């Protein structure tokens, strides 16, 4: 029988009020159940929020450096058990073991980064019209923050939200995805063992539909930080606005690379392939479109398809596997339906397009790395986020047309340009309607000290990570001091 886990509320592990649980299934092998996790409800969410509210004033009153020390200790604990955490992450999410280890160590780096951020100045002195007045600002905590995170980065995203929220004096209620709960359980374990006071960090497992409104609308909640689908994000935003909560949303992407004739084609092919197919394409920053200058379209396509056909698919612990399974059977079917819809619209299937065959694949939720050629901009596959290992190739006559194609989607998260032309690079940086611009780089990934976020439907015009995290998780207070008498 698989292990049964509990919510983390008020410094203790607590069974769900409903007594309902969900299995944590390995997408590479549906018979491998990592454990059973609470399918919580509004009562569990309410208890977690109340515990966070009770702990808020004491946590905010600590010196910022003291809060940072808890994060440093948690980072040390997580680093020591990184191999075990990475293996659990691989089993429940499906990505390769090296990718899982890299993500776990990124969480370690994030904890240390925000621990160091607690030593930075937190306001500014402002000149006053009166020589006798001391006028200055401080950044102060918001209060209780709800963090709702996805399954595709089950440790990096919870930590890049929780670490700054905690560092800057807020208490937290985390709702991780029901498809990757064990990794979030490890985060709670590390913070608890670091000595974090009871109620400062809480985790409620389960399906967001059962208690998401409580997490956004409860009177004690000050802010909501969400990463996930556009549909769920808009719903949360509506609740947050109605109830006067601060919110930030990070949602979808239809990210593109542009390849110009002067590009290093080996580099462009390698990084386009990597952006499209690492983590089975299940990243909001994954490369979904490649817009290639007509003069090099045939050569680029031939090289890319040849390399893609050589990629091996398999479980995350297979050292030869480049990409693993997608997260669920429902995701697999959704991706396959998108592939069939693209074929019906006339997109040219160049490779992949189905499910790999064999005993190992029959146990999991696999999709072949898929490339469509000569995709037209009005096709659904060129406009809608597939969130899987599917790449569209499009032709452009020149740089301006390529840029117009890149911007002609509702999303604006990340984009890359492959070129040696400095003028083209500068124009691209200025005109690409995305939050993150890369020159000769992969569309996926961002360093912890840099702001992360998108434009248009990809976000709520907010940013995460770096100094931007302080802006979201604090508010400014202006203070004026005059001499008595």
C-alpha cells in the first residue's frame, strides 16, 4: 500500500477534513504510485489561512536578516538531500533525472539568493521641502500570501514564490499542483527542519477547483501569486479584484525563435530543438514556433528534422532518453488531438505525430517529438498553446515579416533571435512583444536574479524573481519625522 501524506498547517501535519485523497502517479509508469495526498476542501484551506494569519505579526516583526537565516538553513538542508528530492521529482513529473537535479539545485540557489536579499536596503531617503523634516520610505510586508503553483516545475516555482514572500516578512499558504505534490512536501519538510515558526509556511494539497476561491477571497488573504493556465488565472484575478487582493499571474506562451541567414545554424538548430523538446515541451517558455528566413528554410529544416528523429524518448531514469512522458493521460490525449487538428488544417507533418511503441511506452503517457512544416499563421497550431513536444516551422521573406509573425499571437512571454547582425538584434530587442528577449539563446529559462514574466495574455503585467519579487511581496510606506516643538 502506498504512503499517505498530510497537509502542513500551523507547523503540524494534518489529515484533510474530508478524508479524501488523490494518488500521485508516475507518468512514465501508471502502476507506480508515489503516495496518496489530501484532496483538500475549503475547511482545510481556511485552517491554513488562519494559521498563517496568526503567525503574520510575529514573523514580520523579526529582523529581516533573521528571516534570511531560516532560508539559508533550508537551502543547506535541501542541498544535502538534493539527490533524493530530484529522484522523487523525476518520478512524479516525468522529466529526466539530470533536469530534475538541476531544478532542485536551482531551488537551493533561489533560497540563498533571497536570504541574501534580506540584507539589501529596503527604502530610500527623500529630500524634504523643510530642512527640519526627515522624509523616507520603507518596504513592508503585505500579509498572508496565497501561492498557487503548477506541476511542470514542482520545486523551482514554489520556491521562487515562497522564498521572497517569506524573506520580505509575509506568511504563506502554498497550493501545489495535485499532479506533483511530493516535491512540494519536500519543500515543507526542509523549511520545517530549518526551524521556521509554526504557521509561517503552510501547504494545502488537492484540486484547486475545490477551494481555489477560498484561497483568493478569504478576508485574511492579502495577495495571490499564480502560475498556470489563462482560464484559471482569469478566474483567480476576478476573485482577487472583487475582494481587493493584490495579485500576479504568470500564464501561457507561444514562444518563437527567428532564424536569419547569417545565423550559426548548428547553434540555432541545437537550441531550437532543446527549447522545443526538453521536458517534453511542457514549459510555458518552450519553443513552440520557429520562423525561418526563406533562404535557409530547407537547410535548417533538414538539419532539425534529422536531429529530432534521432532523439530517444523514455522514462526519466533512462540516461539515453532526451525527453520523457507528458504529465497525464489527459494531457497526452489533448496533445494528440492538437496534432490531428494541425494535420486536418494542412500542416505538413515532418516527424513524430504519434505515440512511441513498445512495452515501456505502453505503461506511460508518451508523445513523440513532433515537427510540422510550412505552417500558416492562421492555423490553430500556430496560435494556440499545445504544451507538449510539438514545434511549428514557418517561413518569412525578411526580418520584418518574421517579426510580424512572431508578434501575431495573443501571448508574449519569451522569444529568441539567431543572428550575427547587431542592428537586427537591437531592433528585435525593441520590437518583440515579449517580456523576455534572447539573442542566440534558447527561449526557456531565466536566471534567479532577473525578472521573469510576459506581456499580453502571458501575464498580469507583473514580474517574478529578482528585485521584482520585492516589488510584489511588499508595499511602500512613506514616513515623515519632524522635531517636537
